[in-house]
C-alpha cells in the first residue's frame, strides 16, 4: 500500500482570489501572506516556528475547516466560550483522500475548557472518567488513550505544554501505534522530543513551510547548545 493511500488529508490550499486585503489579520501574517498550497506525504507532519509565526492559526484553520470546534474536541462538540477564531478557515480548502473513522482537535491552550465541557455534557466515561480528576498531563494522555483510535485524523496544537519529557515520550509511543493503524497527525509544536519522530516530516513556518531535517531545526540546535553548555550560555545571556 502506498503512502498516499494511507493519508486522510492530502492537501491544503488557500483560496487567494477570495481574499480582499492582505493588510488585515490573519492575512497580514507573513506565512499566510506567502501561502498557496501544501501537499502532505507523511502520516505525521510537524509545524515548527517561533511564537507568533502562525502555527496555531494554521492548525486551528485546518481543524475548523474540517468541522471541528476551535476550542477542541470532535465534530460532535458544539460549544464556544469566547470567539477568537480567525477567518482563515473560511479561505482554506482541505483536500482529502480517505474519510477518517474519527477526527479530533486537541488544543493545549483551551484544554481546561474542553475538559469542563466533557463533564457538562456527561460523556466522561468515553474519556476514561472526568479529565479534571487527574493532572493536566495525565488527562492529556488519558484522552489520547481512550478517545483516539485507528484510521483517525488528529490535529494537535502544542500538546507538550501539558507533558513532562517522560510523558512526551509516552505520547510519541501512542502516536506511533496509531500511525501503524492508519491514523494521520498534524502537530504544531516546540518540542524537540516530538519532532524527533523518525517517520515524521518537519515543516518550518519561519521559512514558509520549508521541509527541514531534525538536526537542522532551530529547536534541536538551541536545546543542544544550551544543554551542552549551560554555564557558557548563561554567561552570554546574563553578563
């Protein structure tokens, strides 16, 4: 079976002819302004880049364009605490190959709100119990273990925010298991652990979605430099 036949999302494109002005948010973001089309050829794709570059804006737009709630969950969740969603989803076209068994948008920023909604609508049993009854990191992993399944499409926005390095390794194992079962992941992250995944593709939004090798990412090189020379780095920063 070819890689293409395993993919759920094959392509995203921007309907640029519908955009009236690139002076207003979110179209004034440099990475959006330069975006035309992105083709996927990996079951795990990482978006990396500095804060403010547009990672969360893009993954949110993809999720919302696929019918998922901006604050996280499956397409069956219909809730909103504050409308901060950008218009980008209205101009994003998502090309799909296969229909997923399930779709889920997991967003660290609004995970507490999502967990509250799970309790409010009484579906905690599907998530292994109330997500509020364990730590932030434990609830993240419990959700993945209980709610993610084979042949699913999973869009994750900075999942490492809730996870210790050890738990990030656990998440990596879960991702690999689901990939082997036909699932696809699109992940915005700053984690050097997650982007090390051997079967993933890393796209650098600092350079307009340019594919980059793990050892060439800013994330890897900054962590490597600091961990090898913490005293020298602090001397440069503080003195």
